[in-house]
C-alpha cells in the first residue's frame, strides 16, 4: 500500500483518496456527507495529515456512557 502522507502524495492523489474513501457523497439525502468532504479539505490542500483530522474529530465525540444518566420513568 502506498503511503497516504502529504509528503508522499500530490494534491490530485489526495483528492482521489478522499473521494474513494467517502464513496458517493452526492447521493446522500441528509446533507451530512458533504460536511465530511469539507472536513478533509485540509488534507487535500496539504495542511494537515489524515491522522490529525481524524483525531480532532474523535476528540469531539461523546459516547452515551459519558452523558446524563437515564432516570426511572415511574411506570
């Protein structure tokens, strides 16, 4: 497998990597997939590696275990 690092790829290759990874983003009906393409624009432009982008995305994720506890409904 070829390296995906910015230093080892051209902008065109990075565009193709993102497009192939995300699949058909134009076919989505909820509009959220286009936001994924925007999220990876820094990689395409050569500003941030994929690992950095993915780590920043995960940092904002909150699992259900960390949220408020469900209380009894009284039934």
